[in-house]
C-alpha cells in the first residue's frame, strides 16, 4: 500500500513538472510574439470636468496596418459594473488619436468618490489587438479647494471656511456616531467620508440631475460617503441632515440582508438630533384624517408625489419610534444585528427577534393610534420565532465503506486535476500579462479583477450589494408650504452590468 502511495505521488509530480516545462516554453513564445506587436500607444489621459463630463484620450500607432477602432473599457467600483465604448477611425490611418467625451448631464451621473478603472483595446484592419495599461481615476468635486480632518474611521471635508469650522463638524460627527451606535448597537466598520458644502447651490450642482431641489443631504452607502450643506456651525443641518445620512452609512455597513425603505428611512429620521416641527404636525394631521399610508406600499420605495413622500418619511419615523418604545432598545439592537444575515428576509428577522411580522406590527401600531385595524383578531396570534432560512447548505454523510472509497477516489483525482488547471490558468495569466506590454518592452499593469479603492486614507472596501442614494427630507424647515421631499433615485449604472452612458467619440489622424 505504501509503495502504491509513493508511486502515485511520483506520477503526480511528473505531470506537474511536465506542465510547468511546457508553460515556460509557451510563455517565452508568447513574450517573443509580443515584442513584435505592431501597435503601440502613448498620451493616454483622462480629464475630469466635474460635474459635467470626463474626456478620455489615447494616441495609437501601427507599423503594419491601418487602425480600425478602439474600445474604451470602464469599470466602476461601487458595484463592479462595467461598460464598453467603441470609437471608430474616420478613415485609413496608421496614426490615430482616439477621444471619448463621457457626458454626466444625463441619467447616468457618476457621483464623487467613485473610482473608475479604465483601459483601451486598439484593433487594426488585420484584426490585431493591443491593450493599453489600466489607469485609475477618482471622481472628485475638483471645483473647490477642500480641507480635510480625520479622526478614526471618518473624515470631514469642507472649503472656504477656517479650520475651526472643520473641527466643529468633526466633533458633531463624533457625537452623532455615538448617538447612532447607542440606538443601533453597532458602529462604523469601514472608513467614511463626509463632504460639507457651503451653500445649497454648490451642493445641488454636485448631485444627479433627477434629485429634488428640496434635498438637504445625500448618502451613497456603496461609496461610504455622504454630502450635506451647512452655512455655519449653528446650522440645523448639522443636527438633522448629518446624523440622518450617517445612519444610512452605519446601517448599510452592518446589513447584508434586505432592508425595507420604511425601516431604513425611519431609523435615519429617528436618529436625527433635530426634528422639524412640521414633520410632527404633518403626522398629527394624518392621524386626525385617518390617512396613514399602508406599510406594504413603503417596502421598496416612497411615493413619487412630494406630499405623499414627506408623509412616508414622517410615518416611517413614528413607526420606528413605536417599535423602540414597545419592544425596547435591546430587542431593536438584536434586530439590526439580525439583518446582517442574507439567509433571512426582513420579515423573518422580525418574527425571530420580536415575535411579530410586519403586518402584525403595523396593525398593533395603528390600533395604538386609534386607527382602523388592518388584520383580524385571528391574524394577530403571536408567531413562534422559528423561521426557515431562505437557503441552507446541503449536508451529506458517508455511511458506508463504498461512500468513503468514492470520496477518496474523488480526492485523489482532484489532487491530479486541480494542479493541471492551476498551471493552465497560470499560462493564461502570463499570456494576458504579456499582451499588455508596451512598445518599449516594459510590462504594463494588467487590468485588475478587483478595483483598488483610493481615498484620502487607507481603506479595505466591502461594498453594499445594491447601492442606492438616501436623502434627507427637507431644506431649512422645508421652504415649500405643501411639502416636497427628496426621493431615492434609481440610476441605471447602479444595477446594469453594461449601462448605456451618454458621450461622444472623436478621432483624429496624425
């Protein structure tokens, strides 16, 4: 038995050595072929004109054939989405400058703090392809000279104000995070950025075109950043909008499961230090008129109508407040901890932690406000907290010697096959890396499979699965007499693997 084992090991090693030998030979041939690449590139650049556009450019030269077209590849870090743009040459030419004007002033707005990694693939008429080195571009609002202060995992950024202003904001962030942590039972796990604009005009000019004019703050959990406006250190936005947006960032760093909009926004309003009186008055009016919105209608989004949306913020806040007062702080902290799991729905977590589902909690809350019931007495029986996970990993046990032998056989085959696959993948990687070499023979950085995050401080990125924008309802005591409130905007670039973006291409022959 021992001799058979040794023979098996020697055979495996022989196969591996043979594969490595052929890999090295083929790699050298690929490298020799790349030296003869007739296409070279130079003057690769990107110019950011935030919040309007980015201009991409690259110059290419072909020593053997006219160039036909270039493809610009873009990868966005917020949800690993990517896109391709084709730029065609105007005629037959061996020297061409390819240009692409990426327009932001449409529904595919790219927010500040987004990291874009891009590269070009240039093709000539002989169908030879040349891949440029990959470049990183951090989207920043470069219209202003930003100042920065950092403490722990958070950084505040401001402009046109003295350092004292930044110190006040930094202290406000510290206090807000303590307040939020005491309510949620969790705090920051990743670095965040807070951008403070001096006035509403500057702030709104940095937002996507579809966002309402009444937006007072906005958060991008997928980018771990939020933006607000503050005219001075006594501005109420620092005690309203700031903790509101910070709550979204803290919650989504913790949560991996689904979070209903009413709970997400309700928590954010609940954590505000300052609540505008009009929101409370609006809710009282809804109670008097028996016009409460139904919670199932607030699961995925808020109404598009401004007044109804404002009602949704107010109602969500009061429902979350009811949950805290009814079930207690510890239970609510446990609920926030539970939504970290992706194996259970939010309703399952409610049943597990609180013993009631969403419909039952809504009914109890409405009855406490002397509103009409939404469930019958039979439907209000407390639930046994034993939810079934959405999916459970399959388990199996070997119960016979035949099963054990099968596992050993599979394991032995794996020991042979997996190294072979590894060598093949290594060969492919070396080939791709070599194809990205420049004309002077210097290896270029291969396009990474995961985008590095670059911010003013080190970060280990772990992005929210479906990033969205979250806004604060109201600006300066809600100037509009009848309401008007921001609505989370759904951007195609957040969900599409290959979004269609506005832009124009240009080429010029040299």
